[in-house]
């Protein structure tokens, strides 16, 4: 999208009232040798982080069904109560355990985005 188109759309869109919630979106591509069981287990462990890391409001994940995903096959969406909760999430030992032991061995790529809701 060109800068001009982006500015036009932005000027047409009414300002939203922000809730202060932060949305973290992660798109995953897995290695070819990754089994469905390993993928499912990794995503299940990520969803369990809601009960282990303070500041997480909600976690959802699932497989992509769109043909526009450019090879990304799964998504994880986490809502945090604020930016400080998001900042604490990355280095949290429980998150790092899942990343190091389950995700890294099967992950080919990840694309992450964060925005205030």
C-alpha cells in the first residue's frame, strides 16, 4: 500500500478509543520434519502460559486456513493487560522454557506484531 493510500485510509477511519490492552500476534512456519504432534504440543504449552505468567488476559492459537499466509501455518494471539506485561513475557522463565525446549527445535520462522487495542 502506498503512503498516500495509507494516509487516505487513516484520515477516513474514526479514532478508536484505546483500552490499554496490548495484542501480541505471532505467526509460525515450522520445519518440514516437525510432526503435527510436536506442533500441537508446542501450541498447547504456549496456551498454558496464561495461568503461569502475570498480565496475560487471554491466549488463543490455531492453524491458518487462508491461502494468503505466505507459508505461515499457525497463529498465536495473546492479549496483555499493558505494555509492561508484554515486556515481562519475553524473558519470563516459563515462556523461555517453551521457546527453548519445544519451539526452537521445530520452528523455521516466526513473525511477531504488537499493537495497543
